[in-house]
C-alpha cells in the first residue's frame, strides 16, 4: 500500500453515471446491473438535474450501493453527499477547494479530484485528495473540451509520481482497458463502456476481470 493511500479505496473500477449513456434505460436499473457485475464504486454525476432530483436519485443509488457493498461518490455536491450519507465527493477545477470540501465532509469521507496534467495531480495530492482520475487517456467526445488525449506515457508518469491512487479516465473500453491498467494505476474510471453496453452486468464483469487484483495494486 502506498504511504498516503486511504484504506477505504477498495475498488479498481470506478463507474461514473450519465443518463444520456443508458440507451433510454432507467439509470438506477443499469447501475444495479453493473453492481451485480462486480462494480464497487459509483460516482453519481448529473449536471442538469435540480437539487431535488439530485437528492432523490442519490438516495436511491445509496440504497442500491449499500445493498451491494459498494461506495457511492457524489459529483461536486458535498451537501447531497451528506444528505444521503454517501462515501465521498468527486470535484474538479471549478469546484470548492479541497480543504473546504474536507472541512464540510470530515476526515472519514473520500475526496476524488479530476486532473488533466501532472501539475494538477501533484497539487491535488498535496491538498489532501484521497484519489484522482487522470485523463482523458484516449479520445472521447465527452472529454474533448479538456484538450487532446494525454496518452499512456503521461498516465504512467503521474501514477509513478503520486502516492495516492490514480484512476485512468477517458475513452476506456474493453479493447484498451489492459493497456491503461498496465500504467501503474489503481484502476479505471469509465461511463459508456458499462452504461451503454447491451448487458451492463456482463460488461462490468469482463472489464473487472482485466484489471489487476486489488491485493496487487501499488
């Protein structure tokens, strides 16, 4: 275990939600299928929902993740995370500073941070992040605003440099999962490879089978 690693990061596939990626199926139904397939961490992300809608969906996802022994991370909204007793919050460059989020959440909640270059990654660690996502590693339309793909060389460099877990993000799918996971990261973060799959349960199983076992993670 790395020196700064939280013992609560007991997952290697980090599923991020997106209603537009479910092929018209209810988000909760697709997430439950993914949980049945072995997913042990879900980030609830919905930039267009009202606070009431966020709370209601987060509450249902908390019920599901608790049933399957999985973590629930809420994107950006520490208030929603506290309201549904989620396991943490995932923030980005436009969010509250990490130390402010920590003050709100306390020490026993996870804080994940989205990073797109090594400087951001190092700063996130120094400011107290528990883990980061790094990317986009490969091209994906949803991450195009963040610039060109960073590639696996930069991903590996960040994974070597940081003492907290790194999750590869951006364009991760069955065909490149092994390459990304081989860069020294804790695991992968993804959306469509599971949510858009005809069988989310089977997709999750196949992806997890390609990832290094957690007991061997560095």
